C-alpha cells in the first residue's frame, strides 16, 4: 500500500509543477450555484484534471491524486469541491501544502471540501483514497463476471456519484478536460471515457486523454479482463472473452448508425465511438460516457432486436454530452432530445414502421408512469424541482418520453425540415456548453418561432415544460404492425389456439406489445398454453421476459418462478428489477419470495439499484 502511494506521489509532483506561462483568465460561468453541488463556480472553477489512480482490488479502493487547473475571480479566497466518503490525505495549492476542511455531511450530497486559495492560484492537488463502499464504484468478484476468472471494476458517476471516487465540482454545468494515468493488475485492462487502448500493457499502466470538455457525471473508469473488436474506422466493442464474439455480431450495424446520426445533425465531435459491454450488475441500459458507452449485457439478445439502446447512447454524443442540461432539474434536455434523436436514427436504418413501434411502446410506459404518479403531480413536469431530493428521481419516463412528445409536437407543427435545421444549429451553438430549460425556450423563440404567435400558441411550449401531466395537443402514436398484433391477441382471447396464431416474423417489439396487452387475469392453463407455444419463460429477450414474469407473478404462475429467481439473481438493470420486485410486494407470499431472492441477489446489484430496492422492501 505504501509503495503504491509513493508512486502516486512522484507522478503527482510532476503534474503539480506550475506552468511556465499561465493561460489568460476566462470569464466565470454566469450561472447560479447548482443545488446538488457544494461548489462555488461563480468564484473559482475547474478547467482541467490531471488524475493519477492506483486500483486496489484487494481492499476495494482507489488511491488517487487529482490535480486540478483552475480559474478564479478577483479577490477569490477559496475553492470548494464535492466529496462523498473520500478520505482526503493532503492538499497542495501551486505546489505548496495548505490547510483544508471538510464541511458537514448532507443527505445525497456528501461533504464539501473547502480549500483556501488566492486570486492567482492556478493548480490545486488533492491526495485521497476512496471508501470500499463508494457509491459510484462497483467491485465484482470473479463469480460476478461473465468469464468468472478475474475481478472487475466499473464506475457509474451519473447523476452526482462522481464525487465518491474523485474530488470534483460535481455539477453538469461545469466542464473540464482531463488526462489520467491508471495502474491496474498486469493481467487486466483499464478503460475510461477518453481515448482508449485496444490491448493490455505489460505493466498494467494505462494513459488516457479527453481533449473535449466534459461534465463530471461523464467521468468513467472500467477495469477487467477485456478484449476489443473493431467494427469500423472509428468504432468497436469491448467485452469479456466469452462475450466478445456475440457482442461484435450484435453491434455490427454501429458504423451505419454513426453515419445516420451525422447526416441528421452534423459531425460526430468525439473521435471514436466504442461500446463496453459490462457484467450484468450494471444498473442501467447504457451510460453515454464520451468515446466509450457502457452497455448492459441484457441488450445482447442474439437477434439485434435491442440495438436501439445503442442508438440512444450514440445520440447522447450530441444531446447531453455536447449540449448539456445545466442542472438535473433540466434533465429532459438531455433525455427527451436523445429519445427523439434515437428514433430518427432508427427510422433512417429500419424505416417508419419500426420507429412507430418504439414510439407506441414508449408512450405506453409514459402513460403508466403518469397514472402511477398522478396527472397533477409536480414530478410529471419537464422542469423539475429536486431541491433536497436525490437527482436520480429525475431519471424516468417523464424526462425521456414526455420530452420526446414535446419535440414531436414541435416537429409536427413546424415541419421536419425546419425542425432538423433548428436542431442542427442548436447542437452547434451549444457545443460543449450547458443550458437550462428557460434558456432553451428563449433560443427556441429566437431561432425557430420568431413572431409567429399563432404557431407559438399551438405548440404552447411553456405548458409542456412547466405544467404537470400531458397537454391536450400531445401527439397520438399508432403502429400498423401493432394493429396486426392486436388482431392476433383478440383471436386468442376469443378462443383461437395460441400455436395457430399468425406470429411469423414478429420482432421483439411486437412480442412485447402482445405480452403487455394480455388480460391481467389468466388461468394457469392459459399461461401454460402461451408458454408452450411461444417459450416466454425461457426467452433471451429481457424486455419480453420482464413483461412475462410480471404477468406470471400477478397470476401465480409458479412454473415461471425458477426463471424469475435466476433473472433477479443475474441481472442488475433497474428498469427490469423494479417492476418485478414491485409485483412481488403486492402479496405476503410475494414479499417473502422477494426478500429471499434479494438476500442473495443484492450483492450483484449496483448501489443505484440497491438503494431503490432497499426502500421498496424495508
């Protein structure tokens, strides 16, 4: 341990050397302080990170030195960083040891790290260690990986978890570039949200560079026994050895996705676009880390039926990573735009019929969410108020699907060509900048609506953004392919045998629509008939399986319970876990089953998923 720290110290001393020529002072970000950050960017703010890390699997700990280049206002006396369960060993300001203090802990936010500086301070270096229970870090033993040979580590920094593995100004409105040097065991590979290697090194030392300014929630690190396969001139996939062939086949269309995205909204600005397929405990479908999307293995369906998720993460390279929500109250600006962009990519690749199915499925989920929350709930607004709340509360169908519905409303009223031109200019105008809901509305009036009062009233963007529920002018979504599914479903309900239904060439989306619209109450015999005909209990498609297992729980279809237990023990994606655990908690028998499964499965889940299910089962 001491030897590792001495090595970090020597590397950090080099990073702390003052620059020969200081860069010109930049203007301070004109933006109020983020309610989810202790930082004071109107006084002092970060511009570049030089990070040195040693990864200690034995103690489940990162040993780090974060050297920040900063900018300050005149008469600035301090800079504040966000931390969460970090052990701060020492701090230097322009290579001189200085005092520091940690403020009181606040729920969700951690503790502020206060460091005394002067108005001419250029560098702040922080020596620190992470907690073995750092919320952003998922340490996996070999049994929790696909190959079951080596340990694995991955991070999840969104929304405000970056502060649990790096002292930073943890707000989406603050952007910085970074370099990193990471030491890992020599039989493993390290990857970051930066320019990445394609193979292991002899000594386990890896160097990274992110030349574009990013927000802290896009800081990412993964360490494991990984392999790389190229998919095109600037794209590829990383995965464990047993998964790499399947993943490369599943993502073969990625270069065409990139081409389709660039034709819509301008050049890809990040160099490479690679995908890392993580072990099953990853809590989300994907995470749009620049240059390296983290993806759940649940999208490896064997038929390329779930690759729209990759289109979503790719779209974030414009909406989110390039033009970023200023705060988590404005999350729809990241996610609603990305859903819209994702579906435009999929339309270019698969046609309108395919995309119509995605829109209908998304709208079904949105309606269910609004029903659960209540149409008058403030949480159904696009512009949220998350003061004193966990910003993860913003993650859901409101930001994604209601945001998409607003953009579709605008497109329907102004015309696609004009809306595309507007979006292309928007992504260019706000490249590497942050934006609030109010600022976007101002830009929308200036660049798209102008003095067209009738058009403005017809769209009524303020109602969409600042009021709850769905406005009366919400688009209606239909799918001719789902109409055919409904016909088959009605035939079965009226007595036609399941095996004789015309289901040839159905996609996973059609199967999902079919399962979602089965009667809520079914006899065991009817469940068996469907299962025998279509094999739902053993399907490899996680979306369809989750819908089927939810139905099985509600109808006490015990034949599916072994599959349910395997799924909950193997998959950590919160989108699938929550509906299943929720369904189990509706009966006493189900609650007992949920607690029994969770007692063994919990260790396989990321903190984000654990937090949600702990609350549900308490």
